[in-house]
């Protein structure tokens, strides 16, 4: 049986082309990494600002809660009268200083 050389060459070339297409080239990888880097550089500052805003809001809520609890405690200690409590605190501060 005689093989047609054109068919053999064609089969060998198609196998080589398939083998060469199994991996990415260095330039494709570097371009992809560059694009990822640019996208990250644009989004990370925005995410950090958003995280800082959330942290600031949470700190404010905590301090507001502490302050509210202190006012309620002052009212409770002085029979529910906040003006009387403030007068008593003012006189106590004057005695200290």
C-alpha cells in the first residue's frame, strides 16, 4: 500500500498546529496581566474609600450610642430631670476647678 505524501504532510502539519495552540504566548500572558493590573489600580482606591466610610459610620454610631447611654444614666440618677442634672454637674465642675 502506497501512502500519499500530501496527506501525510497535511496530517503532520495539523498535528503540529494543534500542539502549538495548547499554551498561551508570553506576550498574551503579559498583556492580560497588564490589563488586570490597570483594572485593579482603578478599583482598589474606590474600595478602600468605601471601607473607610463604613468604618467611620460605625465608629460614629458607637460613640453616639455611648453618649446617649450616658445622658440616660444622668437622667436616671437625677430623677428624670436633665436640667437639674446639668446644673448639678456645672456646680460640681466649678468646685473641682
